[in-house]
């Protein structure tokens, strides 16, 4: 299946001369410049490495121009397929996915490790003013999944060049629908993780400098649950509130009471965030409505805390509603669990980062969610933060990455896979 998206190879020369520059992020802002010797200290000035960097930049930019939302990544999948075919990489079509794909490098009956990249974009209107900005109104790669995809293709190229020396197989997972937290479960249901013994992934980190990798054992990212609270009222004229039950007043007290869960039921050495983010009620200025609906999210790093908050949440909602003579129902939307990194894989990653000459830091856990955590429920896994010196945080309409991070990420993922195969083989 051929992609209708433009292919990047013909654009390599155009971008090769610009590969060490960062696009102007906002009108009137100077370009960010980085010390190339500091960023790439392990001898990346060869023509081969320059070509790899230019190739990955081209891939990333063409994906950025043509973003596709979760579950709709058909052209993105076709483009990835074409690039992997050009490298002579086996496409593991026995693992059936609606969008996204699985590929594999290596042969024999040795251990199997996996590398994962997410491929979907977001429903955000881009405001970067980049010359390769999104061509599709209201859609944007505002979380850097275009960069993640390019990085995994780069790792695939590097591993393919060393395929004969691999002591096992590396499975490449180009996962759809991360933003909806459904893609990882699709991959698991396909059977692509059945014989995998370790899995690795990374996410760009705008607040880390290019050349820095964030590595942390244990919890790195939070579980991300949602909730919808339906408060039942009794409608009446606004002039005679005693004739009804005002669901807005009940909802307001529920919001206030919910804030006590974190402050009074989560320990000082624990962590959680509970946010009510949406309230809907009423249709007229002089009518007390029949109902009010609250939406929001809960973020935790520990399963016990996660369970405790859910229990107290239901108690608080029911108790406050009862105090006002009515009822309220809770619909809990269970999202991905916390990303919890395997300790031994963390130590291996630190060694790989040192060998590549990169800096590494132990980042604070992020309250953002990631469905990579579903893989970690199945097999030992490690998720890393890759410094990208970005001007904005994830999901911002001005989001961008410093493209010097692309070849760094490719070498990092390839190195992690090789290191894991060697350890498992031993």
C-alpha cells in the first residue's frame, strides 16, 4: 500500500544544510542555537551521520505537515510502511492492527525486545508559523509523535545495518491512538507483545536540553482517570427556589468537598491531582435547572492511592448530594495506569546513555498520562524523556521540537535494544 503523502528522500539535500538550525518559533524570536559539539559528542560529524540526521528531519517534517488523529492514521501507516520497506525491514503483518503497524529486525530463536513509538496527532490548530506547519486545519502534531515516529525509523535503520550481529530480535511497534489511551491495548490484543521480554519507549521533553536524557526508576508518569458526575435536581422558577432542588448549588458544594480528598486522604509523601474541569447546567437566567454535570480528571502515581481516591470520591459525591436531599451518580473513566519503570532496565539505560556521551538526569515524575503503561503491565518496560529544548509544553498550539534530538533518539533506542538483547542472551 503506497502512501499519498509526499516521500522525503527527494528533500534531503534541501534540509541537509539546515539540519543544525532550529526553525524560528515565533515572529520576531531569534533562532535557538546549541553547541553542536556538546549535543553530539560521540563523533557525529561523519557524512553517514549527517545523512541520517537529514533523513529523519525530512520524515518528521512530512509527518508534521500531514497529521492524522487517533484511529485515523491510515496515510501515516502507509508512509511508515514505505520507509521500512525501503530499508528491507520485515513487516510483521501477522499482528493485525486497524492503523499502525509492527515490524521486526533480527532472526533466530533468541530473546525478543520491543521498541515503541506513537503516531497520532491532536485536534489543535497549529500556531507555529513553521514552513512545514500542518496542512490540515484543526489538526497538529502538538505532542511530538511525529518526532517519535522518525526516531523509531532511525533506530530501525541503525539496527538493520547491524542485524547479523543481533543476539535476538527487535520488534518495532508503531502504535496508533495514544492520545485516546486505546492504542497500546490494541497492540497487546494483536499478540505483538506475547513473546517480548522487555519494551522501551521515549517521549520528547521540551524543558530538557537537547543532549540530555531523563531516566528514572519507578513511577515516571501518572495514571490518568476521568470522571463524570451527574447531579439530579428538581427544576423550578428561580424566584421560588424552595419549590425545587438546585443542582448548581449541590454541584458547587461537591466541587469544594472533592478538593479535601487530596489534602486529607493522600499522605504527605504521596502525590495526586484532582481537577474538576467542566460544569454544565441550566438553559435560562430565571430557571433552576433539573440537573448539573461535572467532568474532570484524577492523576496518581500509586495504585493504592488511585484506589483510595476513587473510593472517597464516590463517598463524597453521594454524601454531599444526600445532605441536600437529592442524588448524584458517578461515571468513572479508567485511563492508563502509571508508567512505572523497571529498575534493572533503568540501570542498563544509564550505561547506554554514558556510552553515547549524553547527559542524564533523574526527572521529577510527570502528572501527564501515557498508555505505554499498559505494556509495562505485561512485560518489564522502560520509558525515557528525551531532551528537545522546546519553546512550549506538550499540547500547546506553538509546540515544536529541536530536530537535533532526532538522531540522538535513534541511537538511544537502538542502543537500548542491543543492550537488552545482550543481557537477556547472557
